[in-house]
């Protein structure tokens, strides 16, 4: 396992492989897998601060692709859900589904949210919300999240050396 992490960090130090690793991690993190792409993005920017814009674009594209895969999973799960949905839970589910249907594709702006963001993409597909508007809103929400994360990281890195007792 140590060899895996050492190899990963060595490859993160090269811009080309770092962006590829970021794309893969961002795509997988947007599925129902319990992963996070934020540490990979910040590690890449620690190695290569000049890659801010390419890293933001790659992370957003990868994470949006993962959300689109979730949308597709929801679209394909309609029959499976209909067979397995317990009748006692139907009223709870119907209330949430009506709320999402009322919001429409705009609800996918919340795809960046922890815990509920990934299932939100799946439910959007299940409800047959229009694909491209959903993807557009997913991308917008995810891009804003990554931009705020990078801005915050740069702000901390800028202020950190000026704190008393910290030397660079």
C-alpha cells in the first residue's frame, strides 16, 4: 500500500499525470463511491500552482461526467425501483420527488453538496429530467464549489507565511 501512495504522489508531481489522476478521481468522486477529489486537486495545486485554471477545468469536467453517469444510472433504475419500492415509503418518496420535479433541472445545482449531491443526480435521471440542462446545472454548481475551494486554499497559503512563528 505504501508503494501505491508513493507512486501516486510521484505521478501527481508531473503536470500531465497529475491532471489525469485529478480527472479520474473527480469522475469517481461524483458517483456513489465514497471518494473525494478535493485533496487531489489541492495536492496538484501544491505541486503546480501555475495549473490553477487547467486543474479547475479538469476537476469540473471529471466531476460533471460522474454526475452524468449518476443521472444515467437513475434513468435506467426506474423499473428496478418500481419493483422494489416498499408501499409504506411511497408517500415519503413521492413528497421528495414532487419537490424535485417542481424545481426541475435547477435542482442539479445542488449536485456539489456532500451526502445528497450524488443521489440528487441519480434521482434527476430517475425523474427523467432533461439531460443537458441537468448537466449544465451540475457543471455550474461543481465549478463554483471547486473555484471557492481553490480560492480559499490560495488565501490560506498567502496568509500562512505571514503568521507569527511560521517560516516558509
